[in-house]
C-alpha cells in the first residue's frame, strides 16, 4: 500500500467514524424508544440499539446518506434484530417445554437416557458434514448463528437454513428409529 493510499484509507476511517457518531447522535434516542417498546426490558432495548449501530458500523457504506432514509435503514435493522431474538426465544421456549419430559424420564430410567443419547448421535451421524457441524455448534455448543457463519465462510441465512433442515431431518430419523411417537 502506498503512502497516499494509506492516508486515504485512514481518512475514510475517520470520515466513517464521524458519520457513525453523527448517526448515533441523531437517532439513538428514537431507536431506544422503539426498542423499548419491542423488548421486555431496558437492558434488552439497549442491547438492540447497540447491535443496530454495530451493524451500521460494519456496513457504513450501505447506510443511506439522507436523513429520513438513514433513520429508516437503522429502524429496519433494529426490527430485524428484534425478530431474530423473538424467533430464538420462541425456539428456546419450545425446546425448554420439551426438555422436562426428557429429563424426568432419564432421571427415572438411566437406561432410557443412554438409549436416547445413542439414537440422537446415530441420527446426527447420518447428516451431511456441514449440516451436522451447524447443528452441533449451535445446539450443543451454543454458538450464535453469526459466529457459525463466519467460521464456515457462509451467510447467516445459510446457517439458519441448515439448522432448520437439520432439525427436521433429525426428527424424521429419530421418529423412524424410535418406533413409537
């Protein structure tokens, strides 16, 4: 990189950070009020606003330069983040409501728990490697979708697709092996 290119790159970083600061000053209060209405508590609302501005910082060139459009862009990002959280919490709620049954039966009968684990691991082994990796990283290791996407070099949408298809496949395989519903 030539000296002029380095100066230009450094200058654009300063301009980008100034622009991000101006966006924050202009819109953070309105975004917080919206996030507060969409989330359960103030901490979640602050997290949503913070994540919105982190997304803006990562893609500052995508943020429109005009005032009404830049706010609309930020609002759309915030709403999408909120929807993602709702989906995650709904999935966790469904999984948590199913977990006590499994835990209760495994507490009563360790043999049944061992068989269930064996069935799940055999079912996982039948998935293609990428889908299996996504399921294991997300469901067993607790990795967030974005981290898995970066690690595998795919988009977050692809990771969500693999999760959805993998869960469906696992359920079909387990139902087939389990015999009884």
